[in-house]
C-alpha cells in the first residue's frame, strides 16, 4: 500500500471508532431515564381528581399542630369521592424529597396525635415523599384511590 493512503485510513479508523463510542454512549444514556420527581400540589390534586377524589377547603401551611418544621410541607383539605360520600378532613404533607420525608416523617405522627380524637381510627396513607393523615374511618374505595393517586404523584415527573 502506498504511504500516502495510510494516514487517510488511520484517520477514517479513528473517526469511525469515535463515532461508535459516541453512539454506544448515547444509547446507554437514552436507556436510563432520570429518576422520577414528585409532583407539586397542583399535580397531586390532578392525580386525586383523576382517581375520583375531589378536594375543597385547601389551606397551605396548616400543620394541625404547633410543629414549625411541618409548616412548609403541610396542607389541610377536605376530600370526598369514590365511596366516601361525606368530606373528610385530611392533613397532607408534601415533602420535597426522600431525605426530607425521612427526617420529618415521625413528626407527622406526633403532630397528628394532637388532632386525632380516636387513635383506633387514625388513617394514614403514604407514598414517599407524601403522607396523608386524618381521623377515620375512611371508606375503603376512597382509601385505595387516595393511595393510588399518591403513588402516581410520587413518581409523576
């Protein structure tokens, strides 16, 4: 082979190898979607609505107790739907991530102890990083729909 063609072949091999590596890298990245992030409150309400649950009387920052650490993630509301005919008060705590959830999860139960009148019917539905609590009993279909909506909202984006 003449010496003047060898550099051209070498360049073609290097370019081809670089393109192959880039293609494999892009495929690897495309096959690994970013981890889901939880929905914001509007997103949670959207998932609740899709599950047949209506909300009213929304009050942000209403912890139900005197714990200042819960003010940011706390929202109180009235919810009904599915087989829950009468609206029930719920405190919904929307933690921003797993770390916040783990740090403050026990505060939710301590807080709820201040407004739950019958511990035997204390209702809790959670899907990290969300926790919904209230005085029960809640209807079974409503509870299942609430759980499903929170599960979907937890991995919404």
